[in-house]
């Protein structure tokens, strides 16, 4: 009898041992997959230095770089097939487009991170882009903004002692910076502005920035319709004024004419010393320096309207989100929160990628950095607007610019048609 009991006890102990070991192994085998467009180095450095909850043997994090040119299709296909990543990145203008595929910060982590934390730790624009309905859907490691990148030597040669601070100052500087040949063709552009995406990759961004700076109501109060052309199609509407202001720089009949699409890619033109000023993001600096390592580059804040009482800048960045169907969504969000709210982790990322910080504390530290100070400070005054599909919206605005420049529509008709297209 005693022998039988002993055998039973041994069997129970063995079963418990194997159950515990299996449970332990399942804990150790918790895998978190991350997909993004950044270089593997940046993420491998982050993962290797991560010491937050779940670090060590209990969680294995694997990063996969996706080709930026096919990023959205790759993610969508993987999600549709049920084998998407636990964590991926979305653009700051893309929350509406991805809302059905992602899950916000879980209520179980509300004491760790909430909308209040978002407001305290990050610039206002991050809350505009990624906070909705009392929930937080994404968190960034960087916030980039459009800035004025200029050729110091060309401005010095033109007798311009400092880059323009207002758009009025910018217009005044054009005659000194622009050069033409005997046929009236532009040989040196004052700035790359006024054209389509065929020459200016950020053309729609520049138009949207000008609209926001001009107090344009971009969408209806219930976010259901685009309003940048307004119901009143007169030339006096804020959105129309901003649109016309942009177009004048590529209008040969305008006194401020300084650019056309035949001048080629802005980065090429700037790197070759054929353009004095471009408006671009910090992410473009590495490309410029690689093409023209000895170019004397300056970085200045984006011009503002002369009588503006509020500074407005335009952001472009990504946020990390969690797949709605991830079996490890709680651990995935724990990882994102600890990653993005750590100044040390953020520093690893911004150093590897050459991008500005997102945390307010890091922005303060970067205000004295000769390269990043402008981009860092502008994050505090960056503003976005609600777009259902940013890629489609860019295409619509680019078509509107092109239709005016090729003469197929006047600016009033082109912008009104763009608004109608955006609302279809």
C-alpha cells in the first residue's frame, strides 16, 4: 500500500515537473516580431540595449526591415494572411487608415501609460496624430519636421546675412538668389518650391503647411469631410490663398518665379549648387551630405507668415503600433512603452538614424545641437490634420498642382476638384 502511494506520488511529481518546465519554456519562448523600414543596425542596437520588462530570456524580439517602396502592401498582405508582425510602424498621418488593424494601449497598462502621459512626455502633435477617443494608438521614437536647408555660400554671395524668417522676407530674397541666362532660363533657383512631386518630393507637404499657417479649416468639425477649399470657392478663402502662394513660385509670369519641374530633383539641384534653398526633413541630410560632402549647409526654421501670432510647422514621422490580432499584444505594448519613453533608448535610435528626438526631455537637450536644434524645437510647434488616407491625399494635391501648372485648370477649379476628390 505504501509502495503504491509512493509510486503515485512520484508520478504526480513527474507530471508537475514537466508541466512547470513546459510553462517555463513557453514563457522563455515568447517572441515579439517588429517590422519597419529602418536599418537593422538601429533596431538591433535598441534590442540589445533593452532592459525593460520582459527583457532577458522571457522575451525574444526580432526585427525585420521592409522595403519602404512596398511597405504598406507587405504589411497588409501579411495581416490578411494572419501572419503579420506583433509590432509595425505607421506614418503620423495614417491612423485612420490603419485603425481596423491595430489595438491601443490596453487598459491593463493605463497606470503605466495614458493620454495624460502622452501629453506630458511628447509634443502636442503626437497626441493629435496618435491619440483618439481617449486612447493611445501609437508612440514614436522620433519627430521630424520640414525645415529650411540652405547653401551658406550662395546666400553669402548674394549679400544675404541670414536666412529669411518670414515668407515676406523669403520673397524679398528671391531676386538676389535667382540667376538666369540670356534666354531667361533659370540657371540657379532661389528655392525649390512651387512644383509637383516630379521635382519636389515634399510638394503636398509644403502646400498643407502653408494652409495650416494660413488658418485654413482642413476638415469639418466632425472629421467626415475635407474643407481646405471651403464651400466658398472665391480666391479669398485661406486655403485658396495658400495654394496660390505656393503656385506663384513656379509661375513664369510671377515676379517671384524661381522654379519649374524641368530643373530636376531638388536634392540633386541643391547638392550641385544649382538651388540656394530647399525645404526638407532631417532624414534628407544624410543623402545630401553623401552627394556633396563639402557643401556649406545651413539649417534654419521654416518661414512663417509675417504677422503670425502662432508658429506652425509640419511633421513627418512614424509611430509604433501593435497588431490587433497579436497573441502577445500586452507584452508588445509593454515593450513599446518602455522603449519610447526611455531617453537612453531614444538616443540610440536617433544617433543611428540621424533623426530628431520625440521626447520633450530629449528635445530640451537637443536645443543646443548645431544640426538637430531646429528640427527638435520645431517638433513643439508642429501641427497635423485628420486624413483618411495620406498617400491618396498627397496624390490628389499633387494632381491639383500639376493641373494648374500645365494649364488644364485654374487654381480655383483645381483646388475645388481636389476637395471633391478627397471627399469621394
